[in-house]
C-alpha cells in the first residue's frame, strides 16, 4: 500500500519504483555473491566491495527509463534523481528482524556524506517522548552548502536494506532520514518495499546464515570527497575506477548500546 509521502515524492512513478528497487538490490546481491564465489575468498571482503558498487549501479539501471530521471555522479558511484529526490542505498543489517530505525551510517562518516545529508536530507522531528538522552548529545548537521548540481530542492530518500551472503536481500524500506551526527539517523516517514523474489521463503529460513561465517570482517573506509555532476543515463560512462566503501559483515545497528 502506498503511503502519503511516497505519492508526494514520486507521484506517478511511485509504483514503478516500489517494484523495481527490491529487484535491483537482489540483482546487486547476486552479482556480489558471484564475485565472492569466483574469488574463492574465505572472508566477506570481495562480497562487500562488490555489493557496495553494484547497489548503486543497479539502482541507476532500475530508474534509467523513468521520465525525467537524472544521474548524479558522486565520486566513484552514482545516485538516480527522480522528481527532485535522490535515491541513496544503505545496507544496514545482515539479518532479518532488525528495525530500520536502528540503521546508521558507517563510521567514520566522510565529509562528503556529512555534506550530502546535511544539505539534502530533510529535517525530522525528534521522537516523542525521548527514549533516552542520547539525541541531545549529538551535534546536528547545520550550515552545509547544497551541491549545486542537485539544487536547493533536492532531497535524499534513503533505501535501507538488510542483506547477507547466504540469504540475499531480506528486507527493504525507503523513507526520509536525517543524519544527526556520529552516524546516527533520525527517521521520518518510511515504508517497507515488497520483496518479490521466487525464493522468498528460503531466504527467510536463511536469514541468520552468513552473518557470522566470515573469518574476517570488511573494514570501513572513507568514500572520496569528489564533486557531484549530473548527466543523463544515455551519456557515455566515464572511464574512472570507482572507489569502494567496505561494510562490516555485522549489522550497522546498536544492540545493547554497542554494535
């Protein structure tokens, strides 16, 4: 079922995006799994690197023929911009059942990502009542200059998903989230997206497999602080090797106050 914020943000393109985004993330997982298997790696480094890159490419492909779409090139990856909304993928967990409200940005948060969220994420009202005093201790991102290629009115829509090597994509939600500092996200309206893979039941059974099978973790690295530029999907791709941001094989959530 569509929510009010979705229709307001994407209008006639809402249903198309709701259907395509989970499929795109599943395709990204399959590409990453293939890279992992081909490498015969005993850890999740190859999977994490490939997934990080593929998630952006598959979202761009999913939005490629939507009317009015533009592609924002941000360092080594791209974001599709539809009706003034930039889709930002974020793998936030490696198992099912983790609330998206517990998603966070990997640390350390790069200056570019700080600016992207600070300038283009909407302001979200703090939860009422406060669950604790942690929100008050965070430094709110203020005074960030918008990226001129995106423009003053462009807002981020975070596509948060849970995924692991064995089970694939387990959960997807999209919505508005504000970065309030130290990787913490404060969510506004957000909505689950339907998973339509033929092996959904099998994925549910495997939801905890793969979360702790790696001998080593993928270490987080900073993403490049490079300028944005917009181009149409038909433009020729730049021959620039993408930078990668490795995600750890444990969920980026706070459990019992610590990851």
